[in-house]
C-alpha cells in the first residue's frame, strides 16, 4: 500500500498501524506527506520507518530492483 497525505503523525501513522495489523506492507512517500512542523514530520517518518512501514521517495516508486538490473 502506498500512502501519501497530511498529518504524518496522526492519520498516516494510524494507517500504517492498520496495514501492519492486516499483514499489508505500507510504503509512505516522504515528499508526498506533511505535518504541522518539519520536526514533527521527520519524527513521524522515523517512527514509521522503525515500526510499521517503509519510507520511500517519489523517485523510487517507478523503479524496482529488476528495473535496475537490466
């Protein structure tokens, strides 16, 4: 599941917990999410990275390891 939106420390974090509970891999797009302050955004992404999902960039969405091997 690819997740983007506002309030990384609330709605996005809650969505990643829900995905984890339902055995769904969550990918949060760092540049496509936000929060009240830059520090709060960074903290939320660090928490997500450490516990409930992967934090990825927009650039990484269009590629896979197979794409890079060819």
